[in-house]
């Protein structure tokens, strides 16, 4: 190749590299999944932000991200993300593969759980989710790894009665079907048990539940439908489902 052609090729490659690095984030607006809207996109695809992020009409706040380009050499899309809103906080390092596999590290989140974000909940059901996870892995819709603690605070029933606070703790061990320990953090119900995330994908929850002194009469009455209590006044409550 002649010297002039080599210079032209190098210049073209440099121009292309600069163009890719400086691609405006707004060019990716059409690629957002259905139901996800950004009021304003700024910065570049590599380091940018989304002001006014909403999911199915529920406003979550402002999202920023910073891609890690070296991970692209391994065929993975990796970014440090941060979401901040009036009652929403989320930060994590997210790593996505080409076959539906993904993982997140250093996940710290505070999210409201209500019918605006989860259509299955009634308007009177709500809670606040707080998560501190060192690792979270998934393959498609199946959760393959969880390490850390998830808390649900201020949980209410479909009738609006307060049901207390709960903690779900997953050990550091990596297993095919993660199992977490459930325990209450106070409230009208004493709860202990496990939650298994299964291959289907889905979950199986097995717990022992007992009313505490002073629990509302309607909650005590509802527990009677779970069968006879054991010697400590606890009744078995199990629940299973798929994603």
C-alpha cells in the first residue's frame, strides 16, 4: 500500500473511532424496549444519561451510565449505572452477554413496590424494597445467582393492613437454585422460612407463620385457614409460582 493510501486509511480509522466514541445517546432512543421512555437523553452512548426515565408510565428518576469498552473485546456489554429519583435509588455494575446471560455486582437499591410498578398489586398494597447484593446473575428470566440481602419494609395487605418488615438473606455460595432465608423484622407476624429460585424459572417459598400478641383480629382469623398450629403456635404457609 502506498504511503498516501496508508495515511488516508489511518485517518479514516481515526475518524471512525472518534465518531463511535462521540455517538450521541439520543441516537439510541428508538432502541428502547416498549414501555420504557426517556424524557431527555444526553451525553454519548459510552457515557450518558437519561433524564425522566419512566417504566409503563411510572416515573423512576434520572439514569446515568458509563460503558466499560474493554469488556466489548470479550463480547460482553458492561456498564456502571446509577438511577436517582424522589424515592428511588439504584447503583450497580451490569454485565450482559450475547446469549441472555447477565450479571450485576455491587447492587444497592431502594425501590417503591406498588401497583404503578407492579401491575399485579392492588392500589392498597405497597412496600419499599431495599437491596444490598454483592452479586446477581440471570439467564433469560431465570435467576441463577444471588448473594446478599433484600429487605421489604412497610408491607401492607390488599386490604391496607400493615404486615411488617421482612429480610431475605442469600449466602455467598454459587448454586444452580439459590435459596435465601426469610425472617421478619418486626410487625404483627412472626415469620421464618426459605425462598428457593427454581429452574422453571420460578420460586418456591416455605415458611412458618404465627401472630404476635396484639396482632389485628382479621389477621389472626385469616391464619386459621392455614391449618392447625404446631406447639409454638406456628402454621405452615407455602407459595410457588413461575416468572
